[in-house]
C-alpha cells in the first residue's frame, strides 16, 4: 500500500490507473478505523480494480465547541489495518493541503441538511458535502462507499451527486454492530465503562419503535415520545427520535411504507447516532 499525502502525487497515480482503464473506488473516512470502515473497504475491493481510502479529519464539518481537536487520530494503526486489506492507496492529506486558502465555495444541500442532526449541528452537512465533493474531484472515483449508520449524511451525498450530475456511483453499506447491538463508531471510544453499558439501549429503543410500527400502531408520535422517555430515564439526553420516510427524511405517516427511524442522543459529552430502516405494507388508514 502506498501512502500519498499530496493532491499532486495522487493525481499522478490516478492518471496512470485511468490510462490503464482500471476502475477506482473511494472510501472516505476520518480515520480511527473500526470494523464498520473495514467492511466498506472490503466491499470496495470486491467492486473495483483499485481502492483509495482517504483519512482526513475535516475541520469544516465541526462547529466551535465540538470535538475536532480531540477526535481520535490513530494513523499508524489505521495504515496497518488498510495495508492488511491490501488497499492500493491511503490518501492522508494535511489540512493545508485540502484547504490552502480560506474556502469561498461551499456545497450546501438544502432542506434535508437542516433536519435532524442539522438542528443541533448547523452547517455540519455543508462541511460534509463540500469535503466529499472535493474528494470526488481529487480522486475521480467511479464508485464510493459510505456507511448506513450516517443515514442522513448518505441521503445528502446521494442528493448532491444527483443534483450536480457527479459521475460517481454511491454504494451504502449496512451498519456494523457490537455483539450487544451498539453501532460501531469512532466516538464510542469516548464512553466511560458505565456509559458503554447503557449505550446499546439506543438501538434497543429503535428496535422497540420498529416493533410498534410493525404491530400496526398508527400513532407514531406516541411511539416516539415513549422511546424518548425511556432513553431519558436510562440517562440519555435525547436530541431526536423520529419515525421518517426514507425518501425525504420527513415525518412518516401510516400510509408510508419505506421507513427509517433516526435517533441521536448524548451520554455525557458523547453524541451517539443510530437508525433502523425497514419496509411495511401500507396500512389501511381509517376513513373519517
Ligand atoms: O462519515 C465520515 O466519516 C465523514 O463525514 C466523511 C464522509 C469522511 C466526510 O468527512
């Protein structure tokens, strides 16, 4: 595996591959790799001739007071994991390589970026869409891989690619979970042992809400309120817990059948997000 830190050197590698007619996959990450990332990489390996993994803790997607400075940076450990998976290139640029001058152009996917995580993290998704767009321009991949744990991020990236005619196929990969159901995340390392015990309750609540919907409960807001309350009692500060339509991430109603329940909650300072996606047969709504 080759580690490349500059856009210029990466461009030379990409040009060579393109000349040979090889397909290129990109797995964008912020590092501190776990089994969820490694699943993205193995899917990428299966689908393309060459795989580039980027590790870049992107400052523009963090707000003041968030964990940009303390975000775990474990580059040598990450590089060893990627080399073992036979990744072709690790792209590891510094902040000034990606943002050499103050950025004047942002990619902003309207409406959907203001919902859910966008409420407590204003402009977060502009930072995400901008860096992903930049990485697409730098790496010029045919295909790129993202985890379903960040469901809203995935929807925003798909929208950006559609709206801007970006010629990259977006592949989503199911969330990888610990044995007790906790979704793998780099931020799980912030949890104290006591918080780590409580953390799987977020996924348990999502499952319980899913069961409620599948059992035919029409009052989605009651399900949401009940689960929010249980999470609060368990020690979470709940940011949102919403039964939504997959198509636009707006609140679902009983006639929708392609659903996702999205949740974000804090345990102490650690913010956890998770979701569960499922289909239901359209329920019969009582006529007035
Ligand atoms: O999901 C992440 O790790 C980041 O948001 C991404 C897509 C690598 C952009 O910085």
